C-alpha cells in the first residue's frame, strides 16, 4: 500500500513537472508570437508610408525607376508574407531596398530640402527606430524560447510536443558587410 502511494506520488510529481515545462514552453512561444505582432504593427505603418515616399521621390528622380520598382516589389512581398519566418526574410529585403533608396536620394539636394520629403523621412526614421526596438524585444523572446527548447531536461518535453528553435530577426548579409565598414564623414 505504501509502495503504491510512493509510486503514485513519484508519477504525479513527474507528471506535474512535464505539465509545468510544457506550459512554460507554450508561454515562451506565445511571447515570441506577441513580440512579432508588435513588429507587425510597426511594419504596417512602414508599408503605408512607403508609397508616399516613393511618389515623392518619383517626382524628382524619374530616372531611378528600377530602384523605385525594387522598393515597391519588396514592399508587396513583405505585405504578402504569411509566416513569421517569411516575414522576417521579406522585411530584410525591404530594408535593403530602402537603404538603396536612401543612397540614391543623396544625389538630389532639392529633394532633400522638400518639406514633404523631410516629413516623410522623419516619420520613416521614427518607425525604423520603433522597429529596431520591437525587433530587439522579438529577438529576446526568441532567445528565451530557444534556450527553453534546448536546455535539459526541457528539451525532452520540447521534442515530444514539437517545439523547436526559431530564427532570430537578423541583419541580412548584404547589410552586414556595409555595417562593418567605418562610416565616411564629410564636412
């Protein structure tokens, strides 16, 4: 009788442990999804402003048609991405296209002085700063989930219930190379 109670208690403790680990992993996964939902809010604002920016630049930089088309294509791809991982990839492509647009705009001093353009640039810079903050939060939530999925003995529960490590929101290789160079400062 006592042996049965001890075995029952051990089984109950093990069961409670598995339930606790599973619930912790679900909480971490939901935190990651919530963090990406915050990114989605900022991306929606960004996507809404890009057509305005492109239209403003078009008036000045008619011969930059290919670059503007690339920004528009990247925006469309970013808006139609469905999974978190697809959205991360599409947003990285859009960021690269917008960086190319910024470089192109440098050749148009009259455009840089245009009030509408300056306002759009300020709003987009604000959104980019907010995106940066929400991406850091997303990466933090992703790191917590990945640690939870990889650490022993939680990795056993994670494997049993289909939890796996998730990718971070990282800078694309094309931008990483540019960031490793020291900035050029001109006076």
